[in-house]
């Protein structure tokens, strides 16, 4: 499943999609950034409600395939600008973290 | 004899939002050198945690990343308050960060444990009122 396909399949909003063809492998949900850095894996889809600029650094360092903001959370202009510069895929889900995870679970391989 | 390659960074203690610039840059530099992605991931995450710690607790500091033949060495130096109890600080979940820091998603008490997790060796030298130096190495396979 690619990031582009996931957006289409789940009805998410693409906020910054630099690489729609990027493959997703597994997912991780969490808001504490050090937990995400310690536990999330490369190519995961990362579900979070945290939307400050540090999220982009963490997404870059862990090398997740995309960040899915749950609950319709939308990051500010500066964060979106940095995401664009760093080619980080950002998606907005209208659902909460649990519902988002349930929704994508049918599409993502571990 | 192979040449030693060093990347030097000043970590700004005032600007919390720019924290991570050094580690993202290191990631780029190591990628150019052809270091394997898994090694790069470990080095850059360990370094980012160190950077964040220096911003949160020490008002900034300096980071030096040395690329040696068999390992990458990260040296983080600050002149902050020092770590009172290193054993406590190494425990997952222990943090002295403020609520303000927590709202940004940090202060989970996972910084030092993550640095240890992602490095092959880690040495902490801290003196109260003087500062802290942390040396981490990640072996290149």
C-alpha cells in the first residue's frame, strides 16, 4: 500500500504529499516524541495529534512513510513549510487515533 | 592512514523549534558518505535526543560528530547545571522537564534511555554547576 493509495482508500486529506508512491510498512500511534523515536520503525505510518514543528524532525529521523494527524488536527504554516522542504508526507484524518488505526489496518501490511 | 572527518554544530539553547537541525544535517552528511541507513538512523536519533536535552536542560551546547574507520563518535558538550542523579536520569520515564516542554511532546523521560538504546557505547561525564559531556559511539559494520 502506498501513501497515495491510503489517502484515496481511507478518505484522508493530503496536506503535503511529496512522495505518494512511498510504500507503507506497518503503523505506529503516539504523541510523545521520544517514544516514537524509540519504538516506531522506518516506513511506518505514524498517527499522532501532536502537530508542532518537532514532529517533522522526528518524522525525518525515524524515516516514517507519512504522518497522519488524527482528529482533524492541522499543523501551522511554519510546520507545513518545513515538511515541504524536507519532503515529509503529511495527511489529515478526521477520525481519532483509534478509529484511524482501525481504518488503515485493513490496508497496511506489517 | 585514513583521514578523520568531523562535523561540528552549535546547538542553540534559545530556539526550541530549530532543535534537530544538527541531527538532520548529520543524517544528510552520513548518507552522502554511503553509511548504511540503519547506522544513520541510530546516529541521528541518538544525536537528536542529545540535542533536545541540551536545549531543554542546558541552554544549548555543542555537538561534534566524528566519522572514524570503524565507528561514528558523537560528543555532546554543554555548560548547563549538570545531571544530579545519572542512574535516575537513565531510567525510562524519569524526567525533570517542565509542563511547557511536555506540551511539545518532549519530557517523557526517554531521552537518555533512547541515546543508550541506539548507541553501542555511551559515557556520561557530568558535574553539578559545571556541565555535561556525553560521548556515544555507533559501530559501523
